[in-house]
């Protein structure tokens, strides 16, 4: 049911594609008196889906906000698409979905997307025509074509979060940062969205960093970053994690690693 | 800054308002109803109506735009759309200018109706040009927008934002010379009123009321209101942070 149109422009393959999409070295974030992220070092490869998993309050959102450049008091190294995180040049190359849908409730789905598209790619004439195409495609991507002219505020929670996701898909970003995009959605919709993420990664070469606190979603990622209390417990593929901990599921592997960390 | 992004923002703010006709009706009708009310409250002393009516033509746009902007930008902050916009290639100036343009347009409609009603239907007796009244009203609206934007940074909820109105607007209302000429107030209060922007808005209106031509004092008053608006807008821009805790 989700239609994936081909991207309007294919991304130029460059030598840069060999470097990771995100590279962090002793990344530390403080919020007030609390240290939320404690000296994280990791890399997120390009063109793959990397899942950021861990219990709520472990620092997933803070890490994502650091990547998109909206988090204050970030120390250490954090390079995103070969630039330091938060560099103005990155703002049009990253699509970001916050945990709560950040759209205007008193605008229709299409009006919401048209505004954000105009911010991304301003101008009249051909730019406006391209924007119109882009908006129509993004609405189709999240399967909201039938609701394009409905006010965002009148949509259900799941539909609103898909509007928020559609905004992030505008302009074919190279990196998608999705903060719990499937929370509160029914199983069918969750499966459809995961299919969409895989299609976007495969067809458009987009790097996706997606967070969740539902462990069964971990199985759908290419790679996993398991977090707990501001630290990274594991950085591996789901298969390798299960093998290493001799566990059946990623959830069991996570619990195994937590017990191991507590025993130390 | 980018003109297209500014205009897109202004168009978006106006589109949001269009989905809320009740707010538009309240913004535009309440000042007219208040003027009508005052006209007949001061039925026996038309001179009092002239003075208070002219002052209010300057005060209404300030209060309305203050309220509308503080709530609208607070909603932008709390709904996450501000964070999203600032993570996108939008300059802070684009956002602020977009809001100022959209609410400025609304203020023009409000002021034209209120001034037209007061001057032509209610017999408000102005010696100067009604266009000058309109100019001051517009500058006041801009000042209200600027103050609302600034104050919204310090409000954690819409409940708090509304409480800022009595805190920021009422003292100015009492001291601006609406109730008694400023030079007849206790000297300390007069000194305070000298540094509050609304005082100059009301002074400017009274200049138009009493003098047929553009006076030096009028130019000074209008310039002070405009300068305050720009200053507070700049302070408001400083409260928009791309990176937040």
C-alpha cells in the first residue's frame, strides 16, 4: 500500500560515501546537573538502517538531537555526513522526526508539507513545480493521499505522526533521524512503515537512524546500538548480538548485556 | 535571510488564522465594540471621548498583537515545530519577519476598521490626518508583536503566557497618560512612564488629535515606538535558540 516513487535526482556517488554517515568520539552531553550521554564512541554506516534501542530515559532522544544539531552542551567529536553536527550546510541534508508529531494542527496535511517544502527549497517557477511534486510524493509515501486536505488536528494520532514523517521525507534527505516513529501505531501500520524505511534505504541510499524502546523492532534493523543510562552497551548486527550472547531474541540479548554490566 | 522563506512563513501564519475565523472576528470586532461603548459612556463629554478614543486606537493593536503573538509563538515552541524549523535551513529573521508581516497585515485591517469607525461614525474629533493615527496604530501593532514574541520565551505554558499580559501591559496602560496627563503624575511615576514605549504611542496619538500638521514631537514619538519595536524584535530573535537543553 505504500508507494515508493523513485527519487527526483539520484545522489552523486562520491569518495565520501566510504566514510560513516555518523561518527562519534567521546561524545558527552550534559543537561543541567545530569550527564545524559557519557563519552560515547560509535559509527553509523551509510545506506543502512541503524536502530537505537534502550529503555526510555536512556538518552536516545538526546543523542538524536545532538546528531541533528538542536542539542546544547555537546562535547567531544560528532561528525555527520563529514561535517561537524549542527553545521548550517547539513540542515537541508537531514530529515528529522521528533518523538511527538511536530506539525501545525490548524493546517491541512498538504498545507503543512507545502510550507516545510518552501523552507527547504524556496523560490518560484520551476522550484515551485518541483516542490509540488515532492509534496505529492511525500504524502503518497506515508499513505495519506486520501487525507491530504484534512486538517492535521482532525487526524488520528498515528496519522499525525505520519504527517510528521512525511515532512522529514521532503527534499530526499541523505540521513533520516527518526525518534520513535512507530510508537502508538497498530501492528499493520508499523509493518508498513518498516517496509517504507527499508524501501527508502534500498532505493534512495538513505541512511536511517531510528530509535525505539520496543525490542521486537530491533530485528528489522541492519545494525543496532543498544543504550542504557547514557552509555552504549553494544554496537553490532542483530544476528551477531544474538550469537554473542547465546540468546533467542534481541530482547534476551539486551537483558543479558544489562546483567553482565550490572555484575561488573 | 531569504525573502521567499519570509513570505512563505507569513503566508503559513495567515493560513493558520484562516482556519480559525472566530479568533479573527474577535480581534477585529472587539476594538470596534469597545470604541462604540466608550462613545456612549462619555456621551455627555465628547472631549473626553476624543482623548481616550484616540489613545485607545493606539493601545488596542498593541494589546491584541501582544496576546496573539505570545500564544502563537509559544505554541510553535511547545508543539516542536520551532525545533523542526530551526533544524531546517530557516533563518531566525525569516521566522520573526514572517510573523511580523502576517500579524502586521491583520493589524492594518483592525486599525483601518477601528479608526474608520471612530473618526467617521462615532465623531472622534481629530485635528490632524487620520492616516497618521493609522501609522501610529501600525507601529503599536508591531511593538505588540515584538513584546509578545519576546515574552513567549519566558512562558512555559499558554496559561503563563496570558498572565504576562497584566504583568507587561497593565503597568504601561496605567502610566501611559490614558487616565491623567503624564506630567501631572508623581515625578517618580512620570520618570518611569518616560521609559515605557506605550507612553510614546499615546503621546503620538494625542499629537495627531491636537495638531493639524506633522509635528516634531509626533515624529519623535513615532520613531521611539518604532525603535522599541525593532529593539524588542532583536531581543526576541536572541531568545530563539537552535540548540536547546
